[in-house]
C-alpha cells in the first residue's frame, strides 16, 4: 500500500513537471526557434529562392513579427518590404520560411477590410 502511494506521488510530480515544461516550450517556441537574427530586407528577399539553407527565412521571422510588422501596418508596405508572397488572397499573405525544426513553416499575415495588418503568425504549412 505504501509503494502505491509513493508511486502515485512520484507520477503526479513527474506529470506536473512535464506539463510545465511543455507549456513553457509552447509559449516560447517562436522566440526560441525563429528569434536568432534581426530582420534584414535584402537577406529576406534573397533567401526566397535559396536552397542552401533549410530554414531560409526562419531566423528573421520572430524579429520581423515582433518589431517590424506592427498592427495597422498597410498591406502595400508589407508587399514592398517583404517582396512577393508565397500565397495571397483578399485577406492575407503568406511567406515561406523553409524547413525549420523538421517542419515547413510560413509567416501568415492577416489584414482587415481596410488593408491594415491585424495579425501575423508563424504557422506550419
């Protein structure tokens, strides 16, 4: 009976620690995976066609998302700044980031009806 109580306590503590680690990783993933370089427009545009680096734009994505593409940024200025998107429709644009962390990612930018940036997110394809 004592062994069962100890096992239950150990399992509960392990589960709690694992949950905390998972949610900490989830909350910090974009910064940890995509936050190593400052955004550089020339490097961003040149990286669109490269095959030399798997995560070709990923290193700049977090800085771009957090410090450059701010809410209200006009759609035409996004297009000038980032070049031709990989995907575009009436409400959004997407830019290929490459194969980062063994998964293909893109930067999805969503606009309101006035063509102003509402949200930018790093997503898997």
